[in-house]
C-alpha cells in the first residue's frame, strides 16, 4: 500500500524540494554562474569543465548561415579576424551614452550615439549593450538549467558598487530579456564580503578592493554576527584590466616611436596588439625576478611588432592607473570617517588583482598583506550564490543580513531651485524615508515634484531623475496643506517616489526609470564638487532662501491689502507699496543674503500696525451680534 504524504499548512508537500537559485557575476571580461550545492557554494562549469565564460558576443551576417551569433570562447577566438562584430567589454556601455564612454574611439567596434543609450553597429544590425549582455546572461542561465536539469527560479546578479540607477536598471533589463527572474542586484564587493565572511567567520572592519577587467570598486564594510554593513563605497567603472593592457600597449609603441601609428591602426591590428599586451601582462604576473623579460611578437598587416617587457617596465607604464585606484580608496576611507589603521583585513577581488604591482601597492598602502585565499575570479559569483540560496528560501535558518548603500544623495526641488535632500548618500538600503512639505501660494491645488540626485545645494548642479505632479489638493491658504513625500529604495538600489496630501489622502507616485547615461566621471565630479564648493553652495542657498522669504512676504502683504486695504489711508498705503518695491528691487539685484533678509524685516516692521488693524477687525467681526452671556 502506498503511503499518503501530508504536509504542514503553508509548506511544500515535498520537504526536500529546492528552488534552483544562482549567483551571476556579469563581468567586463569574464562572467560566471555559481550555486549552492550540498551546502557549499561552487561555480558551475560548462560541458568542457570551464568555469569562466568570456563576456564576448560575435554577430554573424545572415549570408554566413549559422545561429546568427556565437558567445564566449568561440566569439573571443574570432576577435582578431572580425573585431568590428566581436563585442567585448560591453559592460562599459551599459546605461551610457556615447559621450560618457572613456576612450570610445579606441574600441574595435563602432559605437553609435543614440537617444537613451549608445548602440553598437554590427553586420546583424544595431545592438544595444542590454541585448548583448542578455546573450551572455542567457548562456549562463542555460548552463545552470542543464546542470540541475530544472528550470531556474531566480538569480542574484552582481554589479559594480559605483553603478548608478541607469546602469543598474540596464542590468535588470538585460536579465529580463534573458528570461531570468532577478532576486536582487548586489554590489560586487558586498558579494565578495559574503563569501569571505561566511567561509572564514571574519568579523570587524574590512576593505574590499575589486579590480576587474573593466571596473574598479572599493568598499568599506563592517562584518559582525552575520550582518554585512557597507559603510562607504567608491570606485571607477571605467578602470580595469583592459586599461592596463591599453597602457602597456601605448607605452611599448611610444618606446618604439610608433605612438602616432597606433592611433591610425586598423581594427584588426589593434585587436591583435591588445591581445598580445594582455598575454604579456598575464605572463609577467607569474615572473619572480623583476629583471626577467617577457617577449611577444605580433604579426600585423604592416609588418611586425615586438614586446620585450620586464616587471619594472610594466609598473612604470601602468603606475597612473594603480594610483587612481588608491585615490578612490582614500575617498572611501574619508567617507567612512576611518583611518586605514583600523582596517583589519583587505580582500582582493577580480582577476586583475593577480598583478603583482597591484598587490604590492595595496599591501604598502594598508600596511598589511591582502587576503587572497579565495579565487579572485570566482569570489563574487560565490557570494552571490550564497545570497541567492537564502533569498530563494532554501536556507530559511540562515542569519545573513545584507546592508548595502546608495552612492549619491536623493532629494526634491523646492522653491527657488534648491535641493532638499531626503535620502543622504551612503544610506543603507533597502530604505524608505519621508519628509513633509506644504504649498507656496493661497488656493494652490497642484504640486509639481522634481526628483534629483547629487550632493550640491542647487538643482542646476544636480542630475534630474524624474518629474511628476500631485493634483487635486483642496484649495487652502498657503502653508496649510501637509504633503508627505516618501522615497522608497528597494534592495536593488532602484527608486520610487510617492507624494500624499495628509488631509484628503490623495496620492501620486512614480517609479524612477532613469534616463541612461550618468558616467562615473559625473559621479566623482558630483562628490568632489560637494566638498570643494561647500562654502559657495552655503552662500548660494542662503541667498535663494532669503529671496524666497522676500517673495513670500510680498505675496502675503499684497493678499492683505486686497482683503483689508480700506483700513489704510492713502499715505500709509503708498508707504507700504514703496517698502514692497524696495524689497523686490533688493531681492532681484542683491547677492548678499543678509541684505535681502534686512529688507524683508523692514517690510515686516512697516506692516505691523496694519496687521494689528486687521486683527482688530477680525475680532470685531467675530464678536458682532454676540451677547456677553453667550460668550
């Protein structure tokens, strides 16, 4: 007789059933997929046992037959022969416009300037970075489903910590196009910290130095009893191993007096040279003796190029890039209000951290040997897999708590073009923060809301994210309405904004789908300007606030004159209008906030007697027809 299986209410009838959830590291040069199997996170291999998937897609013409594109190792093998249609380092274009991409003219394929996001011209037509990334993600999805012989429930996908809203949204769009349910986007350094923290039971304050093929991130984290709190983050998503290859190539060409030729080299020659530079870089990482050279000959359409480099030459050629990473590290430490002496460990992440010049520079800066006991290529995917396993409900007893942060402040525009910050930068996410606002004019029935991102006090100096309106506010006196604006940021760092009039309950909201295109240079500039222009911003804000107060005072006086102007004699009214004219003139011409405030006070003092007359009239009207007994 067969047994009847019963389950507890709300639980699966199969207590051993697991959802297939994976972690995906969508990298600039390589991508990986990992999953927790038998309680251990491990990277999933392809049918040839390879864990890494080159982030390369080659598009074929319709006349060539085949599937229309090849992905991974097969695509990379054709890069030299067909550079224009072999798309590599596409992650650098995610959520960007052409003008935002560093050294875009040196890419082997043609990048077109299109509204919203740059595209790439191929023989198969124009391709967006989202479409190309979706091809890579779909390949990893199929690998996971083949491994488990089951459909994928969802994935945690990692992104550089410095990715802005547009770049994160582009990543989610690519995953959706690949048929992947995104459980969460998490920052790459945070994923690495998860892997290290759980594997090594580490606690304390750590720095995660993540130098990949195309991006650099630095995060300062506090690890304590399963809580991973990101204290500060920074980096450069246009700096990585590809740039080290390019810097080495330019140095070699300059030494041979061929720097100008490199600028006009054919895409095929340039691709061959860059691959040679990468091979030399990787071979140098295994060389023990600083004076030992690595040689490489490259056959070009115009002859031959020779590389003969030792580790000292490589360090000299790439020193500015290493220095840029350490500049970002200093900024992150300043944001965290910590000295480097309190850092208990430095985690190295990303294949580019295998370079001895990087390891030595990091060790010298922090005064300690970095942690390298996990594979730097795999650690991000492993951490993402651990998080995915928990989010899928496969490890309900896990006590991992992930606290990530946003890189830039969020707020709304107020009167006078000022920014009222609602969510400060480095705030822990997910979060929801609210602030109350009111109307500016009598009878105002609508409110326009302008959502901005940045660190400056004036809207003109920040980035516009979205605009929407709250309509249907009951007509009230200025300042009587109470409108609560709530910013909600989900675990992926994506934003929604709601505005609600507290009295009537009417509400408007918007999910911020940012226009693609904020570059890291803009982010870094926003942060830098917030420090270097702090004094000027304070003065500008004070002046704008003084002018807003002046306008409000004039509006209130005009409203009072309209209602009770008959209480004044001709001369009194003329004097009051002269005071208003003087305040208007001062507010429009003066650049001194104190001067505008003084003129406002003059008008306020000049209307005191009028205010008293209005109050007496109001009291008289209220008492009219009343007997003392009823009072």
